[in-house]
C-alpha cells in the first residue's frame, strides 16, 4: 500500500535544483505496488504480470498496452524496486494515458515533469533499440484529451547505444518541436547508458526547458539541454501519457523508466492537495 511520507532530503534537494520555491513533489508513479483488481497475472513477460500499475483513483488505458506496437510490463530490476519496461515497435500515435492524476497545472503555474531512465535497451547499452527508435512521455488534459507537452527519447541514427532528446509543444497548432534550430538538444548525442533522468520544466511565463542528467532524480552531470517558448497561452495539464511516436518504419525502442513525477508550485487554495490521495512523497535513487 502506498503511504504518505514527509519529503526526504533528496526530494528537497530536487526542489531546490529545479529552482521552484515552495514546491510540492508529487510522486505520481513508482510501480512498486501492483493492483490485484486490474493487473494481469503471468510470468512477467511483456503483456503479462503488471501491465501497468494503476495510480490511485485513476486508470491507465490503451488498446495496445499488451501487444505490439506498444507493450509494457512492470519489472523487478532490483528487488522491491519495480519500474516499467516499455517496448515500442513502430506504429502511429499509440497512447497509454491516465485519467486525472494531479492538480491541474496551467499557463500561470510553474511545474516540472521528470522520470528516471533505468535502462537504455535491455542491457542498458541499447540492445533491442533500432535506428531512430523513438518514444514520447508527457503531460495532457484528461478532460479534453489534449496533449500539452511531451519529450521524446530517440536513438541515434545507426547508433542504437546513443541517446538524443526532443521537446514538443502542443499548445499552439499541432505538434511543434521547440527550438528546432538546436536539432534536439543541440544535436548532442550521448551514450544511453550514461543517462539517469530527464526533466521537463515550465516556468509559468511561457518558457520550457528540457534537461537530461547523468544521475537519477535530476542529479549529476547535465548531459543535454533544450529551451524554447510555448506557442499557446491557454492550457491545463492534469495527467500523463506514454506515446509511440508516429513513424513509417518499424523502429523499436526498449527502455525501462521509473518515478514518473510532477513538481509543482500550488496555489494557496490548492496546497491541501499535496498529498494526492496518499501517494508517497519520497524519491530514491533508482540506478
């Protein structure tokens, strides 16, 4: 059962690093507890046990969550510390989405969305990843179904052990890569095995930043960064999604991620929602 705990020193350090004063850390999903009413049973193979752990009060959905081209399973990479393995193998715009998960964040709010990258490929060195394989995670509006912001992990061309990231803004007209003159974090490629976490932040004034770090929970060396403005000025995000980006070819990507989290500055009237129904407010190193 999930419990509500005080912020640990690592969580407080994360808040300070993000530069968000009076922030609340909402740990949305660490995959450590299975829900027996919804999780499937089996050996733990893709499409088997732990299709996706349900967030309290919400439900993951998606017709392709158990079969190609988008598969998931909860994995015990470390005893007692589960993550989710995502295998995307081509296809167009398949989504795994949740209903409302956190207090809505709007264009006037400062907030961040981050997760830890447990493994780049099945061996943390790119095995199972194809050339230009891609996978997107981000935030959305559960009522309208609109995607708001997303960031994409992409394998290097002919270099499945290498990593590049992109940020997409959906607040204007369609899907727009921010600061595309940087060609996805300035064109910088790093070994996927060196990436520990990815963090997207919105500053409450139209600015977006994506940072990629070597350590879990946005710690360690800053490996990649990308910044740019939003195109729209009216949005509300309250849930997260996993997406296989559209591609004309079968370009697989196989990764394990953990601790899908929101860091936010709540309005005084909404600060009582910091508990998010008793979800754990604790961050631990996952690598």
